[in-house]
C-alpha cells in the first residue's frame, strides 16, 4: 500500500473505529511494547532477526495500524507483508504465538472495547496472511522446480521455519 505523506498526527489525535476511539498514542504504545517483547521472545525473536532498526520498525507499524484503522497516512510507506513473512519463515505456529503475545499486550494496554476490535482485526489479518502465504509458498515451489529443471524444490533456502 503506497500512501501520500501528510502531517504526522499528534499523540492525542484520535480516530473512531466501530464507535471506539483510538488515539495515535494508544496505537504507538501497543506497537512499541509488543515489539520490545518480540525482541526477547524465544520463538518470535528468530524470524524478527531481520529487523535491524527497531525504532523505525515501530514507527512503520504504528503508521500501518493508524491507517488500517482509518487514520490519514502521514508517511510514504509500501507494505508487502506476504513476501516479508514468507521469507522470514512465517507459519501457523508463529502466527498463533504472535497472536497470543499481541493479544496479551492489547489486553494490558487498552480498554475492553479497544481490545475486542483490535484483536478481531489481528485474527482476520493473520488468517488472510496465512492463506496468502500458502499461495506464495506454492508459487515459490513451482518456480524453484521450474528453474531446477523438474528436480525437487528446495524451500530450505528460506530461513529456519517451513510454512
């Protein structure tokens, strides 16, 4: 998704999603705390080793959720989560663990109404990403097999997790 750049929202700027208000600070607080936990999580830290600039990652994911919830874009960003997650080894075990940790962070930092809306959004997005990831995996395997002249595909060139 490419977005036009506008003024960065103030931390108290708010948007309403299904009658529930989220401030930019709410979103940033959740994203920042969650990714600080990811960095030390035994399972999630492995695929996230590809992140080299955590403050920038938090800034980009805060923006992602801000615009996902209907806020005005304020950064020039292109989001391509399927390819990134595929090559990082995304799989159902990681998705379940990611959701559990993210939902715990939501529960800790937000009201019940905010929690319910954001948790539902992550469930839907996670399942859509898993389906797209599976399709990407099949395309990747076909392309790899075609390049190798019909020999068995080698998906182990991706990082340590198989999808």
